[in-house]
């Protein structure tokens, strides 16, 4: 439940999608690493907040207690700490596992691919962070998924907001995970969860509400930098200063048109410490609708400067920022689009079918195809001793093989091969 | 334990290796499929003989009872049956899991890649089987791993041997798994296991010994076809007849020089029903040694005509034959070879570093690199506001970036970029 087989057509589409994502990661100079699907259970515990319950655990069959990785970020941090790497730009495309309620039509599975790009190391502020946003912008543009917006916020700004609204520090994380729901439910509901479940005062909730419903660009950053309360808060000031710098860099990249500084963005995971972001596709259901409707997040990430230190015996920190591309949701969209278009994706790359028009020519086919393979040519033949020529040509048409190399008795006698273009039926002897 | 992280250099080497294998699979017209790492526990049970105890099971956290796949063959058979596919040529490159004793220096891990190519469908005999052997031959030749031999046998011949030697049918499988040890231990030990643990009569064991120590080519097949006892056994006769046909096809492929019909080859798994094979590298430890020493199996496979039927509610069979490339052992060899050569593999593909020779030029770098990325050029820059030019050029040398695109105050004023060849130090303004 919540997993699926990929048939050849789906695998071909997925390979195309993953290639586009990996091409972007390589364009930005990332190296690839690979880590095991299995991690020690203790490595994963305490990193995912409420979602820790969704981790798949292996049975204790003797030896270490193991679990399946929940994302690629925690294994990356573990890798950096274990190998004492303090500086690295890497990508990792691999499957992760979550015991979540599957919603397969919307592309939510229990086993799914993640495509992660991360920059680890101590650098001048916001340069790697800006590159992560540029990457999201490039990938979503390349894939032609339609209009999108990348929401950006900063955990320090959020925490500053909570502080100036009178939330005690112990309640920052629960408040954060409640704010995170604002993209799905209206403020009224979020407010009542804050006051009810999370035990904030109604006044604090109302004050929070004034901030977290704001979104905009450089203008909003400037306004909040002047905000009498926020500007007094050290964390918020730092966050807003960096946000301003980020917007400067994004302006140089020419992508601010798709960026929204959005104070309602919180992101669920515990480990973020600075900039956070999330890309959503905007889908104009019909032209008369005024507000574009969001079809959900397709990329997300942020800065996590404390995670690597959790795995280092001396707690040495390695600042990191990274992005994860939500390939499954994008795959669902592309799959539906392909289906609607009626286009048939080739599942093989075969260039030529080796065929014979008469009986008793299996040996000739085997010799020829062997020569073709040895010459690096992608070639197939039917696994029959005496197939009909029509069947062989039909196979080419069904599977999209463009050429047939035909050896009949005449060709054998003349020492030639007849090469046939399957679509045009043109033939040349060679 | 028994798993490992792959650092960038290892990942780059592995990608190169996997690309070569996949290129061969595509050359033979295979489509790719993907199946989940998780399978229902019941799917895997009873398919691997004694090795079933090596399967990783997931904890029962509610819902289905799950296990990690042990190979890619059983999931493929499950896929065919579930989707009622009766005809398919597919490859699958993915990780599998075995709770075995790891021997990491020899490339034996608990998590490791398998590269499988299989042909499913009802075809004329031995044509797909011959192609599988051709594939092993191509891959081992392509990778230049040194001399190798592909041992071939047939489960029907082995069972025929057991029958004519007086082994009761109920003991065929145990006898088979004992014979399989002949590549590691001398006949005397195998014989005593047969008589002791497996309860065969000493006479039967001796008779078996006469057969399973034979190996050769077409001549041996012909001889056994004339063997007074074996030629009376229906299974053996079928197997030998097909083996003769196989050798005919392999002769047309021109690869019999590396093929050895070897009656000691048994292969451990339960599901094989016909041809079986295994490729081993031959390693001349030193020139004075007379017999080449085997460094172990790097590919194996065979025919399994009954496995798909085990997953079909009506037991409908789909004949299959396939090969699995033992990528980990090959990887270990290539890794050691690379280390010995001192060659440094590039881990990124970056073409150009965007650099500045003076201070206060971060904006110029960000603008230029953004243009390069948008033009599809693989580009990096240092994440510092004001890096020294020497540091930037040093980074190129360390990571193998061939070009530096330099924008200084003069270049900015002139509206040009200085492109520097890092190795030759040649520069052009453009």
C-alpha cells in the first residue's frame, strides 16, 4: 500500500524527469554521493518533530537496530559529521520512506524519490541560499509546469514574531507547526488551534495573525525592518537583514518575479534554523477565477545550521542550506499531461531490427545482430526461428524501431544487407 | 554494518560502471522498470531455499507485513504476474538487501546494487538464453576486467545425473546445493557432505562425482549424449539437446572461447529450471602458477520457467531467462585499480568558474553566472564576497575546472569577460 511498480513507459518518463533535475544540479557544480537506505534507528530519532512516528523500523533480527531513511537531509548531515567533511556541494537522488497516509492520485506515496541539492560550509551570508532558490527557479522553468511562486521566509523572523507577540520560547516550535497549516486552512482555524491545542493566549494569537498573513517583496522587508516591535528583536532583525540581502542577490539573478516573502511559511521540520522556502504551482482552474489556486508544494528547503553538529561527538557545526525537489508530484502532473496528449513514449532505444524474409535464416540473423552489438548499435531480433517478415515489421512499428536490417537468401548470396526505413518503406542495399 | 556511504569519487566511478552496464542492456533492446524496495513478506518466502533466513523483515507497525527485496528476480516475476505481462525484455538496476556476513574487502555487502536483464515470454528454445550469455560476454569485455570464463550448465542435466546415480527425487535440491560448493572446496569434502549431512549412499555420491567433475565444450555434450545411462534419462536428454543448440548459437556469436560447459555448476537458488550460468574472472596471480586462480563470480543467471506461475492465481507460467551482473565485486576491482593508478576521477562536470580579481565585484559575478546557468553552461563561483583571484584559480586546479571566466573592473568597463584556460594560462577577452 502506498508504493507502486513503474512500468516501462512510466520509468521512461521518470528517467526523463530525473535527468532534467540532475542536469540542473550538475550545472551548479554539485557532486553526487550515495548513502544506504538503512540508517541506525538512533540517527533518525528526534529529527523530524511530530513526523518521527512515520519512520519505518526494521525488525530486530539481531545486530543493530535499523530504520529506513525518512529523507536525504539527515543522512547527509550524518555523512558530513562521520567523514568530518566541512565543505561540500552535493546532490543525491534516491528513494525515501514514510509510513504516511498515501494519496496516490496527488502523488503522495510511502516510497518516493527525493532529489536533493545541498551546500555545506561556512560562507558569506545568503550566497548559497540564493543559489538554492535559483535552482528551484531553473528546474520549474525547464520542466514547463506552468506558473509558480517560491515562498520564502526565515525561522529567525518567525521566532522573532512569536517573541514580540508574547509567546514563550518553549512554544515556538508548536506555534511554528500550527502556522505551517495556513496554506491549507483559513486563519480562523489556525487561530483556534493556537489558542486551544497549543495554549497560546488569544491576544498573542491575534498579534501573530497580523504578521503571518503578510506577504510581499523588498517593500515588505523594509516595512518590517521599521516595525517598532520587530526591529527591537535581535533574531527578527538578523533574519530581515539577511532576507534583504537575499532579495538583492535574487534581483541580480533576475528571478524576484516568482519570489514571495511570505510570513505564513513555517515548514514542519524541526531542523531549520534560517531561511526556509517552498515552491508551489499556481493553477488557473478557469480564467474567470480571480485568485490562482495552488496545487501544492513541488519543492522546498532551507537552512539547517545545527543538524550536522548533532552527529559530531564534539558538536562541531557545519552550516548547511539545501533544496529538495518533490519529484513525485511533478511526475504525476507530467504523467497526466502525457496521457491527455495521447503521445506514446518510446520505452527502448533500439535503432534497428534484424529481420529475415524467408525460413531457415536464423543463423544469418544471429551473425548479423552479433556484429551490430559489437559495433555498439542497439539492435533486436524476434526470438523465433522463422518469423514472418510482416510480424517483424509490425514489431518495429509497435515499438518505434526506425530501421529494419533485412537479410534474405538473395542478400546472403550477394553479401549485402537490405536496410529498410520502417516509416517510409524506403530500402537501400549496403 | 555491511553497508557503506559512497563519497563523490566512488559515486562517480560507480556511475561510470553502471552506465556501461545499462548501455549494454539498452543495446539489446531492454526497457527499464522499477519496483519498490519493500515487498510483501509472503512474496519473498519460499523462493530462496536456505537463504530465506537472510531476508530483512520490517517491524510490524500495523498494516501489511513487509520485507526488503532480496534480489530483483522475484519482484520481476511478481510484477509480470500482477500485471498479466507475458512478454517482456527488461532491465532493472537497483539495490537489494541480504542479512549475510559482510566481507567488504571482497565486495560483499548487506546492501548492494544488482543489474538485471531478463527476457520473459514463450519463444523458440535457447535464443534468449544465448543472448543472456552474449550480454555477460559484452559487459565483461567492455569493462576490461581481464580474462574470464562463463560456466554453463542446465538444472535438467544435473537432475538427470542425480536420477541415474540413484538419488531419490526428494534429495535433488539438497544434492544440488552441495554440488554448488565444488568451486570452493575439493570433491572429497563435497562427497562427505553428500553422504553425511544429505544422506546419499556412498555409491551414489561416487557416481555423481564422476559426472560433476567434467567440463568442456561441444565435444563433452556429444559424449554425454552418447552416455549409456544419461541418454536414457528424459530430463538429461532434453537438457543436453538444448545445451548443444545453445553452443551452436554461441558459436554464431563467436564467444564459445570463453564458455565452459561445467557439470559442477549448480547455483544455489531454488527457482532455476533450465540453463544456468556463472561468470568468473580468472586471475593469473603470478606467471609461474599453472592453473589460473578464480577471483569469484561476477555475473550469474539462468532460466526460471516456474517462478511467475507461483504468483499467478491460476498458476499460468511465463518462461523467463535472465542474468544478474555482480556490480559490487566489479566495483571493488575497479576501485582498487583506480587507486593503484593514482588517477584522480573528477567528481563534478563544471566547465567554468566565474571569478573576479578585485573587491566589490560580487554583483558582477552573480549576474554573469546567472547568464551562464541560463545558457546551460555548468558554472561555479566561490561563495565569498571578495575571494582572492589565486584562491579562485586554485579551486579550479583542485577540482579540475578547465576554464575561468574573469570579470574585473576593466572588463566591466569594457563590457567584456576574460576567459582563462586554467592549464595553459592562456587568456582571451570576449
